[in-house]
C-alpha cells in the first residue's frame, strides 16, 4: 500500500475517533452496499434489437461523443472497465431491449431468459447481481404515447405480455445468480396537452399492472418495482403513472416504489420522501439521477441533493431496504467515465454520510440543536477524502483522479477504434 495514503488514513482515523466516529466501521458498511449501474449509459439508451427503433418515450440522450457500445460484447467490455475503477461489488441494471437476439426480429412480447443467457453467465463470472426493466418505449406500439394504459385492448395486451416475460426473466436472473433481481416497470404513458379523461387511463393502468403481477414469483428471485414521474417530454400535461398513483399502488399491492431523483418538480428532492414512504413499504428502489432545470439525466455529481439522499439511507439504517440504482445518460462525454464518476460519487456520498451520522445524531438526540448545526458544518471539512482514498487503494482500484488515465487509455486503444 502507498505510504502516504496509509499515513493520511491513520491521521483521519484518529481525527474521527476523537469525535467518536469509527471510520473502519464506516468502510465495512460501505463495502456491503451495492450500486446498480444502468447499462443504458453505455449506448445512449439504444438497445440491441434488430428492428431499428429510435429512442422514444420522451427520453433524450444529447451529445455525440464517439465510441458508444454497438454490441453486447462492447457494452460488457466497457462495463468491465468501469467496474474495475469503482471500489466494491456492484450490480448491473439491464433493459429488455439489451437482449441478444442473434440477428432475428424478436418482438417485445416474445423475449425469454434465453435471450439473456450471455448476460447472466457474464454476471456470474464477474460476481455481479442483475436487475431488469421491461422496455415500454422506442417501439411502434408505444409511438402514440400509451402502453399499459392504452385505450386499445390489444395494445395493452402486448405490453402486459412484455412485462410478464420481463418478470420471468428477472426471476431467471435471480435464480441463476443467487441474488434477487429487481424488475422495475416504467412506462411513458401520458399526454402533451390537457386531457379530458385522466381517470380512464389510470384505471386501465391499475388493471394492466394487476394482470402483470398476478402470478406470484418468489421474492427471493425477483422483486417488482413501479416508477412514477411528474412529466416528460411530450407528456407535459399528464402522466398516467404519477407519484400518487404508484404510491397507492405500491402500498396496496406490496410492490417496491422507485423514486427517481429527476421525476419531481425541479426544486423537489427525493431525500425527504424516503423515510415517509418507508413507513409503509418494506423496500424501495432509487433511480439516482441529476436533473438540470428538467429531468435531464445529467451524470450524478457530489452535490447537496446526493448527500441528502445518502444521509437518509445511512442515518436511518436503510442500507438493506433502500436499493440504489443509477439512472442518467450523457452522450456528450466518455461513457465509461460517466459511469465511473456517477458511481464513485454515489459511494463517496454514502461514505460521507456514514462518517458524519454518529456525530450529528448524538447532538440531536440530546436536544442540542446548536451543536447539531455546528457539527453539521464542521463535518464538511473533516478528512473523508483520506478515508475514501484508503478505501479505493484497499479495494484495488485507482486512487483519486488516477482512474481517468485508465479511461483515457481505454478510449485510445478501444473506444476510438469504433465508428
Ligand atoms: C424515465 C425513467 C426510466 C428510464 C429508464 C431508461 O423517465 O427514469 O427509469 O430512464 O428506464
Ligand atoms: Zn428512472
């Protein structure tokens, strides 16, 4: 181990211990928290189907940085690079249209675990857990903006079948890997302008969801999540699956609620929602993202919003009950770097929260709000960087910005050869 890193760590350890905080314990907890990396950052939410769909559902990935993954093998290679730069053991979040269809046109209502066998064996080899999502966008049958809540029964049926198959694929992944898969349903359904009927689509959505979840699947293999949203591009005036809709659905049907950081009013964070919904739900899923003025899915940075989310997880001991996934897609920078930056930030936020929580909680419990505020502010300049560097070094991943040199060299030798 690098001598300076160790020296700085032992000084930091002492500093924290003087404050009654065990930094080694914080690192132990951190090492048990998996982050689910979203495969779709690697190719701008493109997928590997063979019928040339374009990105739909109001999702937009802007930028044309060269080198995006064009095949499953390229995407896996890029992911391996990213995982090698991130401390800890993590997960991969796959979307249904990333299946391997062998050049055939396999429609969404025809997908099976077979189409994901390479992903599963790759995940096994790399010790990764898998999560899954039905892809209810970028398809002719979602082109008019409706899927599970469509007025046309045959279209609803098509998407119900897709979601049923997605859960089965999730269960197959959970079984093969011995790690529970979370299958998250997000649909784009909504309207650009003011609808006359908001109730009809919502009633149909509830009915479709009930049909999808009818078959019981062991929660050891697969857990179902539903993801609300306030508005989207093209669904500014009405989103069928709103927050209230899915909160009620998740509580009454015992499903996980997925809170996406970009899915609320621009000044509304998800951190404060966590302990509220956790009163009624055993587990929830997060889509950690960063909206800039709108749900723009910028790369997650270490800002106050992220710290607030991490604090809510850690301070309440929700590490096992709040499952963390990332959801952003920036096509304007190196995509391996985008994964690395966002995931390392998520982990750093958790570490900072782990290191400061004991301190601040004690003051609050004693009713001493002066001390709480003083310590909250002092915590901002405590040497968490030394603890983070030590963690990276001890997990065998690059310390500080050294990961960037590896991304640059990967870009030179691999990514720049694509196109
Ligand atoms: C869209 C949702 C959804 C998607 C992914 C690709 O607003 O956030 O989670 O980003 O399924
Ligand atoms: Zn999301």
